[in-house]
C-alpha cells in the first residue's frame, strides 16, 4: 500500500500538478498575455483534485495495492483507475490551453519566434497528449472493465505493450520542466546568456520525436515481441540521448559565458566564478552531477545485452530515483524558489536555508541511490518487500541497504526543509525585486523556420514513427489473440 | 532577397531534411534489425532467411539466433483444469438452484446440505471458493486427485453440474469464525502464516490463503476448515500422495513442515481468522 501511494503520489500527482502549474506560469510570463480559458484551467484543476481524492481513498483503504504501474492482471478498485483518468483528463485540458495560448500569441505576433520557454512547454503538452493515449487505452478498454467485473480475463501482453507506449515518454514529461529551467532560467540566474536558442528548440523537438517510439526498451525481456522490433526501438532509444547531450553542451557553454563575464580565466577558471550562492545555479550544478551518473546508467539500461544483466533488479529503481528524484526534482525545487517570490511578491530573507536544502537533497539522493545501483548489480531483485539477510549469500547486502535507507532519511529531512523554506517565504516582509526571469540568447532569434516554431511537421513524423514502431506490435494482439490471464482482484 | 525571406522557401529545406533524417534512422533500424542481423544470425543457427526475418518481426515465434527448442518430453500437467475465459464463464453462469438439487441427491450425506460436514475427515464446503470446489471435483473426475469415494462421485457429474454444485456451496453462509473461543496461537504458527520461513524457503500461508491476497484462482479458503482434514491433506502433499497442486507449490511447502507445525497450522485454520 505504501509503495503504491509513494509511486502514485510522486509519479502522477506531484509531477502533473507541478507541470500544469509551471506551464500556466510560463504561458502568462513568457508570452506576456493573459491565459486563455481560465475557467477551463480551473475545471481541469478541479478534475485532477477530485481524481487525487479518489486515488487517496482507494489506496488508503487497501483497495488499490497494485503499484503505480498497475501490473495487470492485478486489478484494484475501479475508482482508483477512474481517479487517475480524472487526473490525466485535467492535464489534457492543460495541454489544450497551452496549445491555444501559443496559437493565439502566434496570430498576434506573425512571423516572430515563440519564446523558447513557451515553445518547450507546448512541446511537452503535445508529447503528453501523444503519450497518455497508450495508458488511456489500456485503462479504458482493458483494466477498468476488468476492475468492474465486466471481463474476467486480460491480455497482459497487450496491456504491457500499451503501457510501454506511455512509460518512456512520461519520464520526459517529468524531465522537460527541468530542461526548460536549464535553457531559459539558468543562464540568466548565472548572469550570462543562452549559448544557442536554436539548440534549445532542437532539443525539445528531439524529445518529442524520440521519447515516444522507444517504450519497448522496457519490454526487452518480454516474449511477445520480435527481436527486430525491439532492435528498432533500441536504436531509436539511442537517439533520445542526443537532446540530453545537446543540453549538457549548450548549458555548459552558457555557464561558461556567464563565468567569463564574471572574470573567470583559463580552461576551468570560469567554474569557480559562477554565482553558486544562487539556488538556481547551485541546483543546476548538482543536477548535472546526478544526470551524469544517472545518464550513464540509462545508457546501460538501453543496451539489450546490458539490460539483460540489470533487468528487474534494484538497479532500475535506483536509476529512475537518481534521474527523476535527483536531477529533475532538484530543478523543481529551484524553479519553485525562483517563481514563488514572483507569485507572492515576497523575497527570500536568506538564501542559506535554500542552499542547505538543495545540498541535503543532493547528498541524500547520492547516498540513497549509489549503493542501490550496486545492490542491483549484485542481483538484488526489485518489487520484493522482504529479504532474508541472515542468508549468507545475500548477507553482504544488509549494510548497503541500511546506508541507502540513511540517504532516504536525509531526503525526508530535505523535503521538510523545502516546505519550511516556502512557509518562511510566505511570512517574509521583504518585497520581491522582480528581476527578469528568462534568459536572452547570445543571438536572440529574429525569425526561425516554421519547423522550429511549431509542431505540425513533427506531429506527422511522430505519427509515422509510432505506426512503424508500434503498428504491428499492437496489431498482432488483434490478428492472433494470445491466451489471456485471469483477472486478479486486489481487495 | 525577397525570395529568400518568403517563409515557405526558408522552411522547405527544414521539412525535407528533418524528414530525411528521421526516416533515414528508422530505415537503418529496419535494415539492421529486421534484415541484416536476423539473416546473419539465422545462417549460423541454421535458420533460413525467410524464417529468420519472420521471427525478427515477431510474426513467427522464436529467436532468429537460435533454433526453436522442440520439447520431446512434454510435461504431464498435474491438473486438467485450465482457467480459460470459457471455464470462468461457466462458473459465472452456474445456477445455485440446480446445484442445490444435485447436493441433496449426492453430496449431502458427507458434506451436509449447508456444507457443514458430518465427520472430521470430510471438509466443510460452506462458503468455500467456487473455483476451488470446481477444480477439486474436476481433478477427481480426471484422476488428478483420487479418493475412494470422491473419484466415482465426480465421474458421474458433468462440467455444468460441477459448476452448479460449486456455486451452491460457495453461496452458503460465509464462514464466520468466532475468535472469542480461541486462545492466541503459538508464535511460530503466526509467523508461518504471516511471514513464512525464508530460511527454509517457505512462503507465508497468507500470501495465497488470505482472501484477496492474490494467490492462484483455485486457492481454497482455509478459515474454519476441519482440523483433521487439513492435517491429512498437508501430510499427503508432503508424501507426494496428493499431487494435483499446480507447480507442486503445496508439495514443496508441506514437505518442509514439521508435524508440530502441521498441527499448529491446522488448529489455527480450524479456528479461522478475520
């Protein structure tokens, strides 16, 4: 029950609400015009809140211990899934509002490039519409009817395939706000300029195109798909690393500009002169370190042979905690610290507790996930609650698990400090200064090709890629239905 | 100059090159993943190119890199019951009324009209899971489980009658253990039920036998069962005399239990729990 609650809260609730809120903020501040359809935005918010309450009740009463990835043929109370559908439904309203805000701005500003922060936010909204289609079909056609008792069996292969459609792009949905901060806020916070606006646009487009037709790399050990299909998706997965590599390059270059403007000299001298006392800059540095470790781990997961070694081990859970809980969430903190003063009109009295909180998060996450990775390499399997550490074969795991747990306690402390920091801000009497938020590019774009200013072309390409990558793998379940599994109702 | 600033002229190369790049990568993937690699792998595994490509696409089963294993000794299933959607449908549509008539005709003398057995050696069936009763009767019928009385009785029943009887007994009053009459069970019994014994690779009983715990469909409800019946079954599993448990789950577990544990567990379940 607690693992289900943790997964649902962190993966669906925290992210969806944060991303919606951040998107609305960006739409208003980057486009400098009011948000269209504010009542709809509230309707989406209410829908999501109602959904969360339903999920809380079902999980809390033990009716939905199926983890956040569902694992059919396990089925929970139908209201658990319907609650999640309401959360996603609320986010679809957000997607449409993001699209209409950008469209309205473009018609008012013909020929001008959409500000990068908004362009990236819309790329995320478009990707979210694409990616949630998989899980929505799984829930509506397979899981919810089974949960209500209308069907007695579930085709697990199809369910896993549909979930894999969602499963990889969803992590980029969570990640993109961090990247938006990297491109549009960090260079300004560091006192420099964005090295390349075009690079940013390309990055977000590549995320849209290559985060979707790659989900099957989560199914590499599954028997229901051919090796060739898996190979194609693994190759496409390799291209998902491109936008991250572009980002590391561009943001490092932007920070170098800032460091040199502040008097940094020599090959590495600019690093020391960066304003590390600012939470946004500090968080970026810490996020990059975690992204470095986590990114290399991800490359291991991506390879078919190496994945076979770590599949279903603690390595995988450690990996996504490091990347998402580490690199991404630390940027969520930094974004919150950056935009809350603008929302409340109050300034942080002192940045020291903010920095402490970020350091604690970094420290806790590293201490928690590095031993966890190591346990996975030694074969500790995931989704198992109890291990018998008295068994001499695995006795050596015990100390590492305790160390990892200690990291988790530091994370808890940091999370509490985060809430405290925002609470203190609410009582602050210092008025917000109102610095400009978004960074200028070294060469601010005057005009960009339509391909870099909208998503029409890319949607067509995504459609073609998805048909190629998922067409037959999904159609095969209709052409030759496989034996279905009996629904297992978790009460 | 005017020509260049026309948006569609500027945008044309972007559209063309983006499409070429994205499609080129996919084609490379198709070429490698569906044609070249399977054909080369197939050659070294003695698989013809066409089969290798079909396997890579997932149209045929198996890997292009390995000959498909042909099992020359197909395993003998311990039970003929398969939980297909047809079987589940039969269970769902069973008529307790018809089952009642059959019970009065056949079962009543040992298992009682309400499913309360007349003698310690016969199990109570009241409130038992319908799927469990269905599986056991079918196993008697097909010879997967044997009993001097039950084998012949079950052979005289057809699938529909079995489902009806199962539905009838399953619909009898729910088991309602009365913990007030119980002393607390010994610690080692509670541990076995809740945690199992990892040192002996014994999973917790409750992992399957607690209602809603997620065990196999055919898992019987043990609460309020006859103590003597549970002891007898565990001992038969331990000796291998009874062998209709899929994957030998119960044989593996029962063989590791001591007599004292079997006794304690039987007492625990006789009393029931909620």
